[in-house]
């Protein structure tokens, strides 16, 4: 099938895999995170908001079914026969009692007859052996995606933003998930403080060395009421310009194995919460400029694999 993109775009991948339009529905299971409740740290990742990265997720005071119905009501009007992937997005969605996990996961996959997969965002240090068995069980009933926030392979950077686990933990968790035939999607962030372009490209090269099925590429954006945002307001530091981000992300796409599905190529925070950079609110501009530069350079996904 033809596409305007020079990379393995998620929308097209989903249409090819499931045969029609597929929507992810971001849900909130009211989870916490070991990096904020004191188990690992009480500070959290320095760029993470109070919503735990779930700014666009459902209302946690509602049931999973109520959240799903509320979010999809407008989708139903335009695509009455669409398929859906419930997505537990906010905070660490394998971090809790096994009975809670089981209940929420099964509620999610049973919200609608057209649910075709389940996606769960979590940390690689927050999947117990008992939880892994539950994930394996779910994956035997419906395709399961586990989304892991790596952000960078560079330990010094990870310590600076208080990630709370090391690279080896990430590698071992990915291997364990793949042994159980669970699909893995990795989040990386471009523009973390002190990281150079070469460091960001090294993170992309690393992703080719592990068995993953998808990548989300985000730009660093600073939000109100976060430690990194507060730091920036007191002592501003240099952030990636739009052109720098497009240049780096284009190179990363050219580096990545073409079998890896590209789930995102930019982040889009809520306007009212954003401090900087303002350009990331122009989501379509970012996407179009990446497409333009890839075409200009005659790049396609995988053309720069080492």
C-alpha cells in the first residue's frame, strides 16, 4: 500500500494488520508509580507531570467502561464500525495488586466487541513474576502491547532526570516479555538536558540490537508543576529548536530497522500546561517537516542501519 511517509507508520500498519481504521483509547486505571510513592523515589522523573504522562487519558473517577464510552462517543459517529485498542496510559500500569490488574485488564478488553488489542504503559522494573504470568494469559486471548519508557540509553542522563532503573534492567525485561511473545513498544525522548545529537542517535542504534516491535519518539517538552519545568523557569537552558528536532528524528528514522513500527514522532502536550517549546503544539507541522526532509535527503526507514 502507498503512503506519504518514508517510515513504518502506525496508522497504515494497523490498517494492514486489522483490516480497517483502528483507534487507541487512553484510559486511566488510577495507578501510582514506584518512582513517586517512595518505593524507589518520591521525586518522579523530572519531566513527568502530576498526571503521570496521561494528560489525555480518561477520568479516573469513572469506570473503565464509562471512560471508554465517553472517549469514543464521537468516534462512533464518524466510524461506527471502527476497531479499538484500550490503552492504560497514566503512571505505571502494572504497579498494583494482581487482583486489581486482572480486573482492569479484563474490563478493558471487554469494553466493546471491536477491541482488537490491549496496550499497557509501564516501567521495566515494575513487572513481577506474577504480573508477567497475567500478561502472558492476556496475550493468549488478545494481542498485548507493553510500552516501556526507556527515554535514553545513557546512564548519566537517566540519573539526571531520575529514571530510577538502569539499562540492564530494561534489557532483561524486554527479553523476558519477548520470551513470552508479548509485543514491546519503547519510548525515547530527544532533547534531554546535556544530550548531544550523537547521543540521541546512539539510542536509536541501540534499539536495533534488541527485539522490539514499536517505537514512540518524543521531543522533550517542559510542563508547569514539574521539577524540570520549575528548574527551567528559574534558570533557562537550551532546548531543541524545531529544525534541530526534525534533523535528529529524521536521522533516527533512517537508522531504525524498517520492521519496527513507528507509533509517534513527536509529543503533543496540553497547551495550557506547556512552558516550552511552543513549536511542539504544531503537531502536523512537525510530521510534515519530517516527511519533507526525509524526501529531500532520499531517506527511508532503515537506510542508515550500521
